[in-house]
C-alpha cells in the first residue's frame, strides 16, 4: 500500500524558531562577599545588601558545616565537613534573576561548575506561579572532577509571583561555581488546533535482494552497506542482520526522515531463541531502526525503534527520555509488523497494526504539561542505521519493507498497512492446555480477504520435530454474516508437557502476502514439581555463616561502620544506626534451580528496622524474590533474646548476596548467624482439617497483590509461557505449604484490562487463564482484582481551557470541590473519573463481564475484588470529588433537595460542594452511598447469575494512611472516611455475595519514621490505630467480614547508581562480584511471634472469614512457622460468622457457632503475653481442630488451656452444647 502525496513535507512548516543566547547571571566577582552561617542561618554570598546565593543544609542544624567563599574563578561551596554526617543535601538558591514572565516558553539553565568525581548535583527551575502553585522541575546529574557545564531544560508557566534557580548538592565536597546562565531556547512546537498533517512516503526500502530504496526523498545511496545478507521475506527477499554477520547498513538522514514528526514501519522476524520479556543486558538490545545517537541523547530527537530484550520499544529521545513499549514479547521465528509514529505531542507504538497502550504507572489523562515531549532544534544527526547501531545492538532478525512517512499515520492507516500483507490470522481459544484424552488444542483461522483459499497445519515440539499435521488441505468456506473462518480442533492426547508451535499455511497460491501464521502452545505438566508428598520439610544443610568485620572483601562488603555487640553472651554484627547503613554477605549455592531455606538469628533487644534482601551477587533484572526484614522494639515489645527468622528463597543464581540494611535511623539492622539449607523434594502442603463448606466457601488466608508483580517473585522472570508455568507452580507450592488458599491478583490495573492493549510488567498472553487452570488442579482459589485509575476518553479534549471553563461537567471526568478536575495527581488524590457517569459504569461492567466469561468455567475462580484506594474510580474516593452537574441533578431528583447554584459558573462544582457542606451534607453522603450500592449490587448480581458461589469483594483501603487529615484521631474516622467515599455496609444486608474488607497498614507507623512532615499527635495515634475498635467499624454487623493487611512498600533506590532519588540518598557499592538491586520495595514484618499480631488482634473486635496480606511482594516471607499454626486453626472453622462469648477479658476473645450438627468455638489471645483461660462445656468430647485429637487435660466438663501471645485455638464438640470460657481474674 502507498499513501498518495497530499502535501510536500507539510511537517517542515510546523517548526517554530525563537533564537536566543544564554545570558549570564553571574555578577562581577570583585563585587561579591561571603557571609558565614550564623546561629543556624545559612551561609550566603551577597552583592552589597542584595542576596546572590545561599546554602541551606537539610537538616538545618548542620548549616555551620558548609562554607561559602569567593575565589578567583568563581564562588566556592565547601561541604566537605558533611562527610559522615546524616544529611540529605545542601539546597542552594540563585537569586539574581528578576524575570517573572515566561509566556509558556522553553528555557535552559547552564551551570558551569567544577565538582568532585561523581558528585550529585540537581538543577531546579523553582517558584510560585500567579495561581499560588509551587512549581519545580528537577534534573539530576553528576560532576566529574573537572570543569564542566551542566544543563537543564523546561517549559515554564506564563508568569510567577516568585522565581529562582536552585541547585542541590547531595555529595560532600568542594564545588567551584564559575558561571550561571539562563535563556529561552529553540524547540519544536506546534499549534494544538492545527489541522492534521498529511503523511507522505519519503523513504521505502523493500530489501528485495539489495539495499537500494524504491523511494528516497533524500540521498538514495546507502552510506554503508557491508556484509548484507538476504533471505525469503514477507514479499520477495528480506534483509538479515545478526551479530554473526555483523551487517552494517546506514543511510543519510537529510530529507529521508523529518526530525520532528513521522512514521516508521517495517516487518521483523526475530531469531532470539527463548528470549522473552525485557532484558537490561546490552547484548539483548535489538535495533531495527536508529538515527545516530549523539551524547547526550535526551533532547536530540534521535528516533530509535528496537527490541528491549524481546519487547518492542520506541524512543523519540525527547528531553524526558520518554518511550513506549509493547504489551508483550515478539515471538522468535514469527513475522511481526512494527510501527512507530511521533510528533511534538508524543509517540505511539504499534505491533501487527494494533496500538501498544502501555503507559507509565502514574500517567494521568488530565495532565496538561507542555514539557511532556520536548525536542531541541538544530540537532545535526547525519545518518540512520537499519538493523544495528555502530556495530552493536544487532537485530538478530530478518527485516523487510522498511517505510518512513513524513507525518504520523493514523491508527487506522497503520492497521491497514499491516493488514495488507496479513490476509488471515490465527487465534487460539487458549494457549495453555492440560494433557488428557479429552483435551484438545482449539484454534480459529480468521480470514480477512475473499477468494479461494486452502490451509494446512502442523504442530512442532520445542525441538521443531513434527508431532501432528493435517491429513489434507482445508478449504476456506464462504463468508457468512460478514465473517469467514476455519476452526481447528487438534487432539492433545499423548502430547508430552512442554512448548509447541502450531503453524498454519495458506497454500492456494492465489494471494500475495504473509502466507504462514504461528502460535505458541504450552502443554501443562501433570504434577507440580515443587510440591512434596512428605508431611515435613526435608532439608540439606549448605552453609553456616557468622558475619564479622574481619571477613575479606570477597565475603563481606559494607556501607558505614560495623559494630560487634553482645546479647546474653552471644556476639552479633550490627550495621550503623544511620539510615542506609548496610552490610553484604556473600554465599554460594549448589544449584539455582531449587528452593532454599535461609535463616538468620538476630538480637531482639532494642528498636530495629532491618531491611533484608537476598539476591544474585550480580543482580539480574527485576529480582524481588526475597525483600523482607524485621521490625523489633517499640510497638513490638522486645524479648531480649535472639529470634530466628526463616525465609524460603527461589534464587536466580548460585552466587548470592544477603544484605542487611538499617531502614530507619537509630533502628540498626543486626545478625548473629546465617544458615542456608536446600529444600529436598519440594514443599509439603499444610494439612488442614477442612469443615463442611458454606455456599462452596471455606475460611481463607490469601496472598494479595496490589501491583501485578508476581512475575518477579519465584526465581524466574515469568514473561514467557514456560516461565509463567514455573511461577504458578512455585506460587501454588508456597501457598499450600504456608497454609494460604486464595490469591488476589490484578486483572484490571491502573489503565485498564491487562492484555494485548495494556500490559504492565509484560505478562504472557492469557495469564489469568493459566492461573485458573493450574489452580483448578491445586484446589486453590483466585480472585481477579480491579484497581483502575484511568479509562479511554475518546475524543474528549483535555486542555487548560476545558479544565477551566466548566465544559467537562457532562463528561466522565470527576469534578472536585475546587470546581475543576484532578490537576494531574496520582496516589493519594481523588479519582480522575466519576463512577456515576454511565460511560464509566459501562466500562467497568465490560471488564467485569469479560472476567466472568473467562473465569466461570474454572472452580478456582472465586469472584472479583474492587480495590478501593482513594484514587481508584470504582468509587468516589473522597468527599472532595464527584460534583458534576449530572450528580447534582440525580441527587435533586432522588431527594427533592435543590442545590441553588449558577449553572453558568465555570467553577460551579466548588459552589455545589460549599452549599451541600453547609445545608445538606449528611443527605449528600448518604445518597452517594445508596447510588453506589445500586451499582455494586448490579455487579454482584452478574457474578451470582454466572455461578451462585461467586462473590464481589469491596476492599476499602481507607483510612489508616490518611494521617494528615484533621479528623485523624476521631474514634469513628475509618467509617466516616469510607462513607464519604461512598461505602456504607448498611446498604448490603440484602446481598449475600458481597464481601466487605477492611484494610490495615501494619508497617505504617515504622515506615513513616523517616522525617516526614507528620503531625506529632497523629503519628502517636498511628502507633495504636489498628489496635482500636474504630479501625474495624466498617465490619460492624457485616455478614462476610474480611481483613486485608497492606504491606507498605519500603521503597528505596539506595543501591542504584542514580545521581539522586526521592526515596533515599543512593550509596552505590562498587565491587567486581556485587551489583546491588537498584530498587527495593521490601516488606518489613514484625519480629517473631509479633508477626501474628495483625492476624489475631483484629479478632478482638470482629470475627473474620478471610484474611489476606500483600502488596508488591509475597508479604508472608519470614513468618511461615507462625502462619502455618494459625492457618490450621483458622481454616478449620466454618466460613460463617460466630457469636461472641463473654470471657471477662478485653484481650482474650471467644466465639461460638452451631453448625452441621456440631458446636464449633474458638479462643484467641489478642495480646502479646501468654494467657490462661478456663473452659466449662456440657460434655467431654472436645476435639482440638489443629491436632485432630481430644483436648488435652479436659475432664468432667472442665479444663484450662494456656494460649501463647497472638495464638488462635479452635475446637469442636458434637451436638448443641453450651460453652463457658473465662479468663481468671
């Protein structure tokens, strides 16, 4: 297909040229004087009485350690005395810029500086806009020990009340500032209302046996065409470029590509073997097309279309280094059409004609930042490469039909371009198949063209050996009702487990184009190899390590001083008390394809917040298998003895490192001894005495993922079908061993349904079906969660004007009590969309229906979880959101309460909120809860109609983390915040398949101990928040109460080589054998038996039918020995709420249920000290549900038992019996 020329390179006319030279802001040195820090005030440089420059240390108590002086070649900042101090950075302000008007133009800062080697310097544009908004744009970089010019660029708002330049110095040392300059610069820009450009084909290389282009607006002769090979392609021949042939093909850029806008499209057939997912190894970068990349690349506009590992990626080299990635890997040996489009507003990536919509997690469609895609002008990039870049990054693929257009093609045009050579597709009903005589591989050939066609098929195994094939050609039937297709049913009997490839060929010879399509299929294993048939964990000892400062650098590395201390006569190694202090212990494993038990003894003698990571010595991509730790002391009373923490570990390497880090100041990490054991024969499932089910449900304990990150957690990067099976098997084995029986996992995440169109973390195709199929066999449950922030907005215009003028009121965009939508915020802000809009509800219901359709055939599918954070649009999120005209109209219609506000006021949403707050607040809150309940019940009805046992879980994440709220210490704060977000359990008494879940944040108190600006009274309240009854008010009277423990992400880039990061001050450890994980999200759990506090203490106030835990990681690492005991007692109880028994205690609780002809009861010690209770029961046949034996010591209807801290005991006795439980005075 050729696009006809509608205009000659219309894109060129869009350039806006504004020339300027950088203006120095540096006063004459002779006029400057230095003023030393005085009584905590920062050191300053002044010009007479005018401030020029000042240096403020964070914390300011260290200001006296920074010296400013005027040298013969500039201003000297000496922060050397901060070395070894607990400081974050030196913040400086350059105050000689008087300009306040910037007219939305783009400006550049240049800092001419000499600083220490690898000194971290961050350049800021900072000020307060006329609207009162704090504006800041940072750019972090490093000094190199020599005089150099550092630069930052940003588009600035029109005008400021106050504006200055800011430079942060995060590394101690001497910095000489020679010059500071600031000026407007040239960049590509375009009127957003300008008509769409018409794309012209300006370069076309068919590669039909040579490298000469069929079309070239510029120089047609290759600048280099060395070692080229050609093989059969999609049409005629294709170019083959590999690291073996080292082919080098490059063309002149001039007129063959337009720098600021265009389209690149080509066909690619990779030869990458089993490579799947993203790979950070440079050898796995596969370049398809690349303009020569200058240094620095960012801002140059060097177009780069490539595969990041096996995942297509498109870079425009804008100033922010933004890029697009595909939603899944390219399959080796299969042709794929890859295209990218770009202009001044951004870029798009297409695979086989379909847009790849994966966006950054924090993307907001409401953000209107002009600086989102900034390309500098006057960049001279003379040539581009095809298939490599400067004899590196070889495509290792066949490349065919390269086309370059002068402007972006539309999505329909890209689809047409790809479809022209694809006249049929091969679609699988499921890519995952169980073995068996009754199992088959089901596929459909969907045909897009008319005319006679005939097909054959063959099935190849992993070694490309023929396993099955068609007996004869299959003729395509005529089109019926607009569709034309052929169905294939291939017997799966006797196929061995493993990966297969189905190849369908069109053999009529009547059509040109891609005559062969392939699909990968995985036959599942019959048996989980990571499960043991034994009842106990079998171990083989590998190593014992006693860390000590005398160990050599091949065994031990550290940041900060190390200390040998003693407890009860036993020595231990302690990191320093400064946050980020840590030590690294190296260990060798005999085999990486195994499970290991790592255990360490640590002193439980004072306040400790230890972050512990086990990883490959040379960390691989996305290693999150074991990021754990312990919190001791303070809220978790010390035992003043050593505690052993045991963790299961799925390694990726035989050479591993274990890192012990002080996660918060004055709470040092420590360890006395590390022991490593190899797990033999797999993990033994925990034996549970299951009660009779209640509506096909048991009490459950579960893993819960807020982020779709399970692919990283089990020793393989599960971006391929085979590694996904390994991950599911290992996950199932871990769950069954630890006593957990249900997994909640995102199927719809921040920007939509995870699949072909949106695929964060690169999930293999059909991952949910794979989990369900495997869990069917394992007897485990799966809940699909929806945690959605954004949805498609179609042609809705989100501009600065529409945000201000009130025209978005009728749209799905939620109007806040400010009169405007969310200004582009993310976590912790109210939703972008209003759940009351019919388009929003229709979008949610479409996802729900698709999930039900896929899940209902699987016994493991247990329903859907609505993950209700403040920003999720599945509810109102907060009282500040939801003031659209249609919401007010519906409120008035239902309640008869008119809201007298001027409907012409652009900020009428603010007026609505103010009037309702003053005149009808309780009615407004209750109405929102009622209308939201109608929608939730609609979802629940869909689930129940599909299968009676399916449930909708409404999982509220309010309100424990909202520590800055003025009402935080109110006893009813939790319930009030839930109602204001739209959730009131009182409206669900008549709906049997809706679950209400309260979320707590066990680590919040410890996590927030990092100098955050937290009100002191609120912080102290947070310490006890989840031990108070008000924390669980949402569960009052609920028929199906669940509890979720959200694991705070102890996020830290401390091990990275980044210049600076908001999470921590990076302190890279340089060693030939060690490369630290660049990103931690550790789950730090309470020490020892305190780990059960957050499972058991909530029982003080309510019975619970399910408890889940998690976030980004497997959250139960290190607590399994306690969790297993709890699981045996908890899951042995029927899944029906029990009635309270009076124990004469606020700490020890007991509950009872008459069920299935028996009397069931449990006793829980919700405190951190042992407790004794006496029992009086009419009958002696009391069965302990954990041991399966009669209750020991129970005679003549009486007995006594001792409960350990946070222990749950469960029992059963026959018939209808009265039970007396009492805690002695």
